[in-house]
């Protein structure tokens, strides 16, 4: 068990303000390129950034908190580069449906949620991420437009449009949780006057800028939705939003084998609109043809891989080896709690490695260190925030996990990266730190609302389900 101590004689109030931290006796796994793991220490300054790393014993003179890791692994917090965090109350929903059936039921349920509901759904999801070692996330906020997509007609039926506050409360929840977040916003220009849609989008970008502290704000992004759009103008509108605000775009695209020809046709919409560029990401990108893959890579576009979600929904296996060979930036995401069910980055890594090895019939095609990099530094690079997060380096935010391979015991360590990625899991995750501050211990968030958030989620999910005629088992 990791033990926490304070230097004798220190003023506790001063320590709480400064938040200086020293981690000692650790197996440090920096994940920075050109570095390897080492036995040593790490210090964190009062701004929550890493101030020092070194082998052996920690410097003799220290202030603030000291964490003795007792030989545990200390590694970067996981980065989920594709997430829908508001879905935390929908685990186990539609257990036998592929993408379109699953998202249809989810859309019916969420249509009954109001501004307060979506706050608590999102806060619960954020704390769930944090307790599982995810310290940064790209979050697709739920759209103001309430509707349901029909793949047979390639149209979206619109029921209503919520207030802007519905979007803002999701931003509030992520901020209040302490999770570092890219807030992704859907434009929905097809369903309301263009000036209004762009105005709402601009308001949301401004809200994030004004209401989220800089340390937690990893930026804003366009929630790419052309996969569900009826006309090519949707792609042009997304590009207009990208250019106006100087931001990127992550587009759900070619995720499922359902209506595949219809999806592939829309690749040309993005291409013709000028969307393909550095900072444009394809979320999923499971089923591109050879031209699409090469065009995306040559344009500087990247992709984000969701191995657990793609398996759960029967979507297919993205050929990550192929994309790496083309030079595409690649991130990894946990996607929805409702289609990964457990937001488990260790499971996500294993499923990713195992499926790629099976697909290529080569057990060395993705090694543990490769997979760890994809879920940390690689995801940060894909999102354009690797200067702040994704690895343990001096000057970056001190977002890290403490993973104890001896509790429960996973046996002797033959290879540090293999032991971490293959043998360890949430059961071994003892502590999570964000900016040098303890955020979770032994699977429980230290957030002041941790107890209340569960009650709020359960009650509000039941109420929303009742309004839409959906039934919970209990």
C-alpha cells in the first residue's frame, strides 16, 4: 500500500496551498521518447508541474508531501482521445445491438434528460474516468438537438432543441471534476438557421474559455457528425467552424459495417470541403478503403482507435498497423461508458494488442510499450496537447498513476512494460494524481461530491428512463 506522509514541522495550511510533492522509491515509466523506465524519484512544483526526475534516492531536502511508492510503477495518467462521458448511467444498455440500434436506444433515453441531469451524468462519468486512471479526455458533449438517426433513410428525425445551458452544464461538470478536457461541440447547422447554429457554437467556445481554468482546458473542437448528415453542406459548415475558431475536428467516421457504401460516399464531402489536414481526426475509421486511408494519412489527418468499443458493438477491427505504416497520428479512446461498460484503460490496451496480433497473426506486431504510448503520449500528440500531458517530463503536468504489481501479487517482473500492460489492471491501481494532487485512492475519488454523485445518477437515470418508457432491471 502506498503511504502518504508530511515532513515534520511543516505548516499544514501552507502545504495545502503549495501542493509540492515528492514521489520516491518508484519504478518510473516516463513514456517520453528516448527514455526507459528507471528506479527513482519525481518532484512536483506548486503549479502542479513536474520539476524533477532522477534515478536512485530523492534529493535530501524536500518540502510538502512525500509519497513512498515502495517499488510500485509510476506512469503517466491515461489519455482518452475519444469519449462520450455523459453516458455513465447507460452501461449494459442494448447488450446485443450493433452501432445504429444501440445509439437509437441511447438517443431515446437521453431525450428525457434536462440541464441538471446532464450535469450529474457527466460528473459521474468524469469521476469514473479519474478513478480508473484516466487524467485527460477528449469529450464529445451531448448535442442540444434531440433526435434519432435512421440509417435506412440516412435522415435524422428531430424532436426538440434544448437551451444552450444544456451544453454549458456538461462543460461545468468536467471542470468541477478536475479532469483535463478537450470539449467537443456539435454544430448541428442542418437543424436550425445557420447564423443561429454558428452563434451557439461560438458561445460554447467562449464559455469554455471563460469558465474552465487554463490548466484544465485542453481546448475546444468540432464534434464531426457528417456520418449522420444528409447533405455535403454539413462538411463545409464544420470546416467554417474550424477555420473561424482555429480549432480541430474529430469526426465519427466509418465506424460500423452497416450502410457502409453510404458512409464511404461521405468521405468525399470532407475531402472536397478541405477538412483533411493536421488537427483533423477520424474517430474509429474501421472501414476505409485503400484510397481513403492513404489520403487521410498524406493530408496529416489522424485517427482515434477504440478497441473495446469496436468489439462490444461488433463494429470490426481497425487496422492500426496499416495506419502506423502510413504515418498517421493515432490516439486511443475509451469511447462511451455505455459501449465499454467499464472505463478500463488496462483492458482497452489488452484488447487492442490482442486483436491486432490476431488480425496480423504476429505476436510482435504491437508490443506493450507501443500500446502504452498510444494510450498516453500518442493520444496527447493526436489531440495536439503533448506539450502539456501524456508523459512524465519536466515542465509537463504531474498527471500520473501509482500501480502496485504486488497488490494483488502479479508475480515476478520479467519485463516492466509487459507486466504493466499485460498483468496489471484496475485492481492494482492504488492512486491517481492530477497536477500533483491526489484525485483517487484505492478506486475511490477524493472529490467532495463523490458520495452524492452516485445517488444523483441513479435517481436521475430512473426518472429519465420512466419518461421514455425504458425499463431498468433494478
